[in-house]
C-alpha cells in the first residue's frame, strides 16, 4: 500500500507539474509573444532571476552570517572599491558598445550568464574551503555580471515587441516572469542550502547554464540593427555618411532618468547598509538578525511585485508625476526610519523602496516608448540602464562606507541625499515642457 501510495503521489505530482508548465508556456506566448520571440526572453529572465535568488540565499547564509561583522564589512568595502567602481566607470561604455556591435546582443547576454555560471561554481568552491581569498571577489563579480545582464537585456526588448504591445507591457511581462522565477527558486535554494551554502550555488550554476542556452536561442532579430540609430546626450540629430544617425535625448526622458536615479541609489544603499546594520545594531525587537534582514528584504521584494502589478493594472499613469512621487516617497520613508528607528519603519522603508524603484522604472520605460523614436529605442534603453546601474553602485558603496553606530546616522545620510536630489530634479523640471499623460 505504501509503494502504491507513493507511486500515486508521484503520478499526481507529475501531472500537476506538467499542467503548471503548460499553463506557464501558454501565458508566456500569449498575445503574439510566441510569434515575436518575446516568450524566449521571458524564459531567459525566469532562469536569470531564479539563479539570482539562489545566489542571494547562499550569500545570506555565508557571506554575511559566517564571517565576523567587522571583517566582512571591511572586505566587502574593499572589493566594492576594487570591483564595483571600475564597473561603474566602464558601464557607460556598454550602451555605445551595443550601438556598434548590436549584431551580437544574443552573445552579449549569453556571456553575462556564462560568466555568472563560472563565478558561482568558483564561489561554491571558495565557500567549501571556508577561508578562500576569492570568496568576496567571486561574490561581487556575480553581482556585477548580474547588473551587466540588465543592460544587455534592456537593449534586446524593443526588437521582440509583438504587434500592439507597448514597451511598458512587454517589460512588465518580463518582470513578472522574474518574480515568478525568484518565488519558485527561493524555496528550492533554501532546501539545497540545508546541506551547505555551496549546494545552493551549485543549483544556481545549473540555472545559469540553462539561461545560457536560452540566450543563444533568442530570435536572430535580436541581433539586427536595421533601422536603429544612436542616442546622444546633447546636440541635434546628426546624419553622417556611412554611419547611423545620432539623435538627441528628449528632455522628458532626461528628466525621468534623473528622477529614477534616486530610487535606484536607495536600492543599492539599502542592500549593503541593512545587511550589516541589522546584524551590528538591530532595533530592539527580540528577533534575530537573520529574521530582521529577511523581513526588510522580503518587504522590498513585495514592494517590487506590487509595482509590477500596479504598472500592469493601472490604465492611466502620468510618468512625469509618478517618478517624482516615487523619489519623494523614498525620501519621506528614509526620514521616518531615521526618526523612529524600529522594525516597522525599516520594513515600511524596504516596501516603499521596492515599490518606488519598480514604478519609477516602468515610468521611464513609458517615457522612452512615448518620446524616443523607434529607431533609437534600443540605444535609449541601454544608456538609461547603464546610468541606473551607476546610481546603484554609488548607493551600495555609500552604504558600505557609512558607520553603523549610531544606526540613525546612515539613515539620516540617505534622507539627506534623497532630499537634495529631489530638489535638484524638481529644479531641473522648470525648464522642461510638461509632457502629456500616457
């Protein structure tokens, strides 16, 4: 009876898995996404975020909690300076590289996946050894290559739009697949980590290998540059013999991009600062540092998911207003967390930070889709993402550099930075025409 019961359970599980898989494939290919090839990018992003979730769970149990706080903080700060700041310097070159070598977008995306697969395998070995000098270098290398993937993926999306799709809707569907991927992968990675943090990394290695295959299988039109131009930050549209035309970035796009830098800076700051603050100076609650970090990170993830849902469900959003509200909301919650340092304010800060970053990015997408000519949208996405990655890197470095005692000091600095940036963004708006709501 026990054997028959187990066999029946296995058959039922198999049928349920097959049904869920078929429904997921149907959803990914709906509304012309299968014909355009967008569904393949959706599969790719699913495995990308699934792998990132596995890496995050592994690092949460090894990089931050198995190393003394002072030692980990010093080493992470060092490698942020040595690894992430050089990336911030070369990041603006990624957009122009894609402009010149857009025929290799699939291989650029695949290269970021292959690099992460190599690094997580090396990281698993470093964690197994316990005291390897390559531990933090490999961990932050994974983080850098993850950011590079975001740039290359953004440049590919405009080439895969189904008929009748907007960029906002396409990016929303891809982002939703990412949320599903992280949600499915996180419990599996948690189970693997019970045998050791290195095993969740080996699980991530398999996911990134699958993602490499998905990148190679993207449609050939991802590599096509027919009809594309090059976006520049200043100067009028230029026609040069034998080269693609250069188009000036619209003012509304520049405004939305500047406003987006605030929430993206806050995201990088919170990730690095909270990882050590809640371990060194947690608020009085009786909860362990691990639980506190899980609450704040979980709230940020919930906020990001809420932003995706709002962008998908709300039919009318004024991007120029929403990006400002997102920036001001981040500043307001940073002030609340500074004045009332506790579990609830920190969780609310994480929730609003995730929501603001998600909504602000969708509004930037909408502004690009509305104001940038189709022929240069790929370049616009690549350049805007490199700018946002730079803001994230700077925020992360500030989060590492600030002292943890008193805890309100770092949160106060975050509020001051966001408040000053809000003033700059609002002041820059005066010279711009008010865009029509979309």
